[in-house]
């Protein structure tokens, strides 16, 4: 709990960003289900919070939208989780001898106590998320040299800050003096906070599983029967996490800058293939967990669909949904200097054809009533204590 209390303050503190102008909470805020309510986020350089966040002005304005939707943070402390990020680029593995397969490869710092702690490190080094643009600050300059070079700079800021140094000495057994504080303690503190703050296991569905037969309404029970039966949702959304942690192609309508690979000439997002370099992984993305899913709109790895009904209908017939998707379904704050980029991929008929035909699910026919029942069940996955977290938003946080 002591470490989580430190992580709580750090999560809402722009001290972790290169230009000290954005905190983790700007893209993962409890008011928006621990996401940001946008299809593609506005990161470093933006102003405000949630759907009202603006892209900034002048030299500080954003240069690129965040390529993917900001996922919710619910239950990321679960020990069964072995893979994170939409493309799975972080996972439990000993391929580099440090317990993780990550973008930092063998340069990941030692002592990280969980997959969530490792995950917490990477937004800090991402140029458009928190690090800032090259030549703007010493953090992003160091990261431009090598990904691990920026973390010591951030750690120095924290250990020389009187708000954090004494507390971290007290909270971490391996830290005897402030000089011992490294990015490892910062990451572990962030992970402790997220794991405690956003653990959610008290939904109506959880109460039903625990034996309360009246916890679900008739519509929710009908939706549950569909979810685990005719609708085949549980084929991928399985187990306690409601995710198989595997990658599937759903032909979600593309837009935005895409998370392109090095030397990729196309503005696109190839999903898992970007991590694995295997052609068979193209356009496949990790199955999301579904606890509190009703709070985390919009949906899909790029936030292509504004509500649960639209997302379910896409699953039922991806090819039809892809063809009939309209640009106004994307929650994209107006950024005039990026308008040419936002939907440029639609002008590439070859890329659109590749994405359109990569579909791993078989179309299913459901009535409007059955879709409504599925939506009702998904709403039954919302925790009853989501509005009473352990810590909450600290006083003084400025969006």
C-alpha cells in the first residue's frame, strides 16, 4: 500500500514526461473508464482531458495522433495476464534473460516485479505519448540514442523531489537512501497503484457467479446465454479475464497514422505482425478483457466504433460493417494540420483490400433483440465499486 500511494501521485504527475506537460492520467482517467473517450488519443502537447482534449497550439502542438486507442486499465494486476499491448509487444518470456520480451529487449532494467511494472515504462519513452519530440528535452534526446537512456533522467527527477524521495526510501526495502532510487522503483510503484486502484471483481456477473441467482436481470441472463452459446463471444473472450490473450483479425476500419514498422512505406497498422514479423499475424490484435467494458468506449484497437452495439454488429458481419462504416463514427478531435493523414489509408486500394479480407471470425445472424440482450450482459460486467476507488483523483491534478 505504501508503494501504491507513491504510484498514485506519480500517475497524476507530469514529472514523468519529457516536457513535464502530460501525466499518465491524461490518457487513462477514471472519468472515462481509465481511458480517454477518444478513438485515437492526443498525447504530449495536447491540452485538456477526455473528448474535449485539444491538440495544442504553436510550437507545442501535437505532431501526430496516438496511433491506437488508449485501453482501459482494469484488472491489469491479475497474475494470469502474460501479454500486454494491442500487438502483444510486451509479454512474459525469458528470451532476453530478464523475464520479459519487450521493446527494450536486453536493456530493460532489473528488479521489475510484474508485467504491469514493465508496461508502465514504455509510455515514458514514447515520443508522441509522454517523451516529447527530438531536441525538445533531454529525455527524448536520450531515448533517441537508445530506449533505456531516458529512464535514468526521469528517475533523477523523482529521487531529487522532496515529495517522493523520503517516501520511496520508506516504502522500498532495497532503497536505503535517495541515491538508490531508480526507474525500477518508479515502475513498481506505478504498478502497485494500478493493480490496487483498478481491481474490479464485484460486478453483477461476479455476484451471479458467486451464487446470487438474482444478481442478473432477465435480459442480462439471456445475454449471458448468448455470450457463451449462440453468439460465440466466449470463443475468444474466455476465462476469468474474459480474454484468451491471443490475436485475431476482425477487419476493423482503419484510420489515423497507424503504428507503422520501421521502413514501412504504407500508412497502416499491421497489428501483431509488427512484433512477430510473421506474415500470418498481419492485422491481428489482442483480444481485450471485458470487465467494465461499458465504461471504456469507443471500441476496437483504434476506437473505430462508438458504442457496444456497433462493436457487436461488426463482430457479427465484419465485411458488411467494414463496407458501411462512416468516418463520423470515429471520435477524433479536429486537428486541421493532420486531416490529410487521418483517412489517407482509404486511398490505398491495395492496403484496404488486404485489411478487408483478413477476417478470423465467421458471420453470425442475431436479431435486434438478441443484440440488445448482449449489450445488457456486457453492462452487467461493470463493477459496483468503480466510483469508490481506494485513492481517487488527487487534489491539484490539472487536466
